[in-house]
C-alpha cells in the first residue's frame, strides 16, 4: 500500500505504474532494516539519520574561464521560460585537462536574441543569409560532433556562480570539421 496521496483517476491510456522494491522505509511504521553495505560514500541508516560523503576530487568546481575546444553533442528544440521557441545546444569539451566536461547554451527565436543564433550558426557553418534574411537550417545528426571553440566565463544564476558559454567560435581547423575526422571517438 502506498503512502502517497491519491491524485484522482488516471487517463485510460496512461502506462501502468511499476512497483519499485524499496529496501527500507524511514516512515514511522515502516521497515527500518537497512542494507549491510552503504551506497557509494554513504553510511547505512542508523536511528533514521543519513550520512553521505563523497570526494569529488580537487578538480570539482566551476570550469575556469577561458577558450575551450568542444564538439556539439546534441541540439534540440525547446521552449524558454518566457514561452519562446529556442534551440538548446549541448557541447562536450575535448581539451585534455577538461575532456568530457559538458556545457550548454541556448539560442532563442526572438529579434533581440538573433545575434546568438547567428553566432552559433556561423561558427558551425549552418548559417545562411538569403536576401537579407537569416536562415539556420540543419539536421541534428549533421551537426553532432562538429568542432568549435567555446568562450566560457562565469555568471550568477539563482544566487550562485555558474559557467556561461559567452561566445561560440569556429573550429581553428576550419568550419565543418568533425571530431571523428581527428581520429577520435567521443
């Protein structure tokens, strides 16, 4: 029996809920037997207290500001918090010291933000200007693994410092260069 409140009837085509097996339950009437082995860095529950400790290493923290070689790992249509359509661009850094570090930027389809779409489109070679009109046209599979450079700085967001992709630059080896052409696999 679930301790969750009933939120009313479900649509007929909703998928069936899967019952998850929970090894312990810290509710007052629940099973307080705990597993012998703690989770990574964690300790078993005793007296309904939690203890979790995980060493992220010395390099954990914000990526230092600078210019980084990266490739596009994905691009997808999204809607901004204000309701405007946008593209979310996901990148993976390939510089040796920070290889594998993910970064994201967004290009919103508004007149005030077209500069960012133009910047990213030009850096990736997918921007076309036709009769004074800006056109960015691409297939996601075609932009995956395109190399570029990311200018990264720090900005405050929701009260904390975060990495920010301040600018997307073309790959120094030429626009349209893919990560695979460098003999590397992501």
